[in-house]
């Protein structure tokens, strides 16, 4: 179970987007951002991708976090059916192509 901890607000072109960030408990120092985008099932894993952010490595002045889509990775279930992966909540389904990050496993 994850706790909704905050959100990232950003623009791609002229369109604004929001992604929810989660923690597994309130003491955790990192954030978990599961997301889907319109590349899923074509260029990237069909169930979505994840980004993990560390509170030391991925923050800048005044506690602002850096959301870097280059860090997006496929969940373990993309490589082995023995793993189950957290469901990406619909609030984190983006209607845009995120071309950065790990691509589909063949």
C-alpha cells in the first residue's frame, strides 16, 4: 500500500499535466511515481513505467524535487511473470507521449 505524498505539476508544450507521487510509509525519504503514457504497449511496457526519486539526489533549492523522465524504468513484471507490479492509478495516466526513459523489453 502506498501513501499519496504530493504531486508534480509540469508542462509539455502548452499543456499542463499532474502526476501524483507516493511513499510506502511517511518516514521514507524517497518518492515513487508510477505513470502511463500513450507510448505504452507500443514503444514502452504496456502496464506503465516507474520513476524513483531520492530526497538528496533529486531535490534542488527550497525542497523542490526534480522529475526526470529519463529515469523512467520498466517494472520487474515486464521481464518476468513471477513478479506482480503495482497498478498505475488512472490519475497518473498521461495523454502525451513520454519519449524518455526505458523502452519496451523484447
